[in-house]
C-alpha cells in the first residue's frame, strides 16, 4: 500500500515497442501479462518515453464516465 495516498500500489509495467513504418508506442502490462492500455504511435523513442512520463503520474486519476451508464447493468 502506498502510504502517501493510502491506495494499493498496482504492480504493472510499461513496455516500449517499435513497429517499422509506424513508429514507437507503449503498452501498460499487468502482472498477469494482460495488456491494460496502449498508447498512440510516436515518431521517436524519446517522444514515446515522454508520453509514458506524462501518463504515469496521472494513472490514479478519477474516472469520469460520460456514457450515462453508471448504475445500469451491461
């Protein structure tokens, strides 16, 4: 548990991947090996790392559900 926020710490990691002609992108992978999120494609490796740096501190942001589905069964 993270003492500063009193929230469980998620053990996941980012992977940077490269696809020729498409560039670099990152994926967030859970400890189970499941892909949790995929980023957009970036032209450079540095831009991809900057994208990770911008997402990482906000990963615990509150959810804003604009679908109107809150409380409804899916």
